[in-house]
């Protein structure tokens, strides 16, 4: 029997999540959530770019993102 995942989660409020692309120079961090309507897309709620050299750890870079929002 095939299962349709989209019908199983229909009506559930999308929980925001962090997405990040951390490179050697820049760290790009976004707060995202699934798009309303169950189309499978995502919605960007907040986005910032940081200079990695300004942070001694990933945890501190992520905390700076949280504090800015």
C-alpha cells in the first residue's frame, strides 16, 4: 500500500527550523519553515550572512543569529 506523506501532515503547522551554509569565509544562516498549503516548498523567515573569522565557534555564530532576530 502506498502512503501519501503530504496527506499525513496536512493541517499541521510548519515548525520553523534553522538552515545554514558555513564556509571558510562566510556563514549564511536562515530561519525557515514549510510553505503553507503543503506544496512542498519552504518559506524564508529571516536570513543573515556572517564573517566566520569573527566567531570562535559555530555555536557563537548561531547564537548571534538568534540574538539578532
